[in-house]
């Protein structure tokens, strides 16, 4: 256990992205990361199934991507910072992704914010 | 001899870049944010620094997790602003100073800070989100940046104390550069926020204020905190505030806070501060 991170076990809703997670979910993260390239975006838009197969995603990972299950992808080991690149391709804003990860509708989530118009 | 004349702390929220590009400077929801940068932009326009050294983090754009540097310094005449999935931003490439960057790399490595260097790679919102709020970009940026990326994404990440020491080493590098350049050091990130998991949307204004006060008066205290302390107090991604400590290390000693703007609108406590040596 990394002593810098010890004592977070009771902190709910937080998934620390360390080398264990990164190593386990390398293919998924690489697939999401590649969405910063115009060619990868075009390929995914044209044939998402083939793009996912080429990236070596497991059936579970493919299903999470198909359903745009944001919290499921985080639990499967995705780093939020590559997830947000896929969110751009899926035409979702980060605020929408936060709401979905919390299991709330967008309006419910924004109602908890100080300046909901700031988007 | 080059000299550090001040420090800036700033958030690097990507949405700031989006709002900037969409021209929301006078939108009532965004105005408090943009207005808060004005005194810092005015100070920069008056002091005319030649270079801004940015302690920032890459967001798995310039680098991917298969080879993720703990500390990395950019070298180049210019740095393209990266496409992060939504296309290119309408901004000119950021400018660099090859000799200055190489001198800093040599000085850091000879000072036992074995930093990675990168060339010819685009840089993401870690630098590019706040930069246009600090400096004008038409017809071109008025000076150069020295980008120093710190891994705050893939644990293990450097300790708060190590970041502070990097800042101290940067100061030695700057002060051993033969040309009379004026340098401002920028620490980016924070303040409180969490952007992943069910805890997304977490903030802690009380802790943010404590952080800002300790930052000036007793940064030593902040360098003793563990990553878990930052994660618990300010939200998972607020751990990136250790990059402010790199800036603080470069300004070692007494400092004065000339300006502070804190705007917690939706999910990140968007903050900008300005410091001068006391």
C-alpha cells in the first residue's frame, strides 16, 4: 500500500487511479485516450464495434462503452481524464457526466450547484 | 542574470477555455471568473515578464499512461495547443525559448532533479486554459512559457514536499541563467473539486481558505500533508494543488498576496492569486 494514500478505504465514491488500476485497464484507457485523434474519432463513429474489437476491449468493457455507463467505466478502471475525451465524442459535457456518475438527472445535479447557469 | 519577480496560482479548468472561446466574458454567470483575472493580467502587462514558468499537469494528452513522466519539461520554439477530443482551439501556438528551457533542464538534472524532457508535442488545458486570461494572444503572445508537467494523475505521484523542492531547484536554475530575464512562476490546478465517482461535485470552501492562508504564511505545513489528506479535504482531483507548492518553493521566503479571486460556481473552486516576494 502506498503510504501517501493510506486511510482512504472509508471514502465512498472515490476510485484512486494507481498503477494497479492502470495496468489492469490499459487497453480500455488507451482506447478512450485515442479519441483525441481525428482518425480514431472518425473510425469509432463509423464502426464502433470494430474500433472496440481492434482496441482489444473485453465484452464487459464493450458493453460499458455502448451504454455510455460512465460510473461503470470508472469502476472498470478508466481514468476520468481519458473518459472525458470519449465524452466529447459522445457529445456529453463534463457536467452531464458528473450527474450520471452520481446517479442523478442533470437538473437534479445542477440544482445542487451555486451558479447552475455557469456552464 | 534572470530573476523571479512573482508568482501566480490559477485553476486550469477546461471549461474556462470553452467559455473563453465562446466569448462568455460578459455572461453574468462567467463574469466573476473573468473579472477576477483582470488585476493579474494588468500586473503582467505592467511588469512585462519575458517568461512564465508553468507548473501544470498533463491530462493524458501529451503523454499516455504507458509512459507517464513524473516531471517533464517542454523544449521548443513553440507549443501547439492540443486537440482533446473536441477539435482545435482558435489560439496561436504558445511560444517557447529553447535556450532557457535547455538551461533549466541542465540545471535541474545537475542539481539531482532528473527531469524528463519533451519536444514537439502539443500541450493541453493544463497550460492553455488559464493562459489567455493572463496574457493577450493577438497578434501573438507577449512572451514565452516554460512548461513543466507534474504527474498528478497516475499514482504514485510526487509528494507535496518534492514539488516544493522542485520549485526551489527551479529558482536556482533561473538565477543561474546569464540573460537578464524577468520570470513569473505559475502554479496551476485546484482548488477543491472531484470529477470522478459518486463523490464527483465535492467541494470544501473552508479548506480552500485555509489552504490559501497557509500557502502564504506557513507553506511548510502544506508540504507535510499526504495525498490522502488532500483527497479527503478537497476532493480527489484537488491533490493537484501540490503544483502550487512547486511555485511556492520557487518564491521561497516571505511573500505578499496582491490579489485573490475565488469563484465556486459549479464543481471546481476556480481561483486565481498573485504573489510578490515580500
